[in-house]
C-alpha cells in the first residue's frame, strides 16, 4: 500500500471525506495540522489514487457497497396492475419488486421480463 493510500484509508476511518477536482483536493471533516501537512505533501499521489478509484468503480460495486439490487430488463409497456405505473424497484421483502408510484408489491417468479444484478428473475402480476 502506498503512503497516499494508507493516509486516505486513515482519513476515511476517522470520517473525513476527501475528493479531487482537477488539481484541487477538497476535504470534509476534522483535519489536524499534521493532516493538512500530509495533504500538501501527498497531493499528487492522493489525486491519482482518487482518480483511479473513481475510474474503477462499477454499478455492480456500488450495489455491493450499498447492499442494493437493481431491476433491469423490463419490456416497454410493462405496467403495475394497481396504478398503471411503469417504474420499479426492489421491495424490502426479499425477492419482491415494488411499483415506485404506488408502492404495490409483486412476488418473484422465474420469467424473462425481470432480472436483477444477482440473476434473480421477477415477473409482474398484472
């Protein structure tokens, strides 16, 4: 691990958020004088590390970090049987989906219309 990566990990462990924009660093949280000195000394390496992290993150990684699932692959025109809405999200109950506008919940079923990132299939009962 590089000194910049170790320092970044230490900052994050203490609740400090660091982001880079262009050639500038922005920090949110409590920084000590020593932290500020290290930020100046490690600035190029920190910016490179932050850029590499941003480039490497994928939708699947975000879903894993936030323990989320994505519903995708719906046919055009697939509508909720309660309100007619066509926007969906995973429901709190494992394997179910929920209509965004009215919160109607639908159970899972093996069907090609629905597939989330984990490979779970969903169907809507309309």
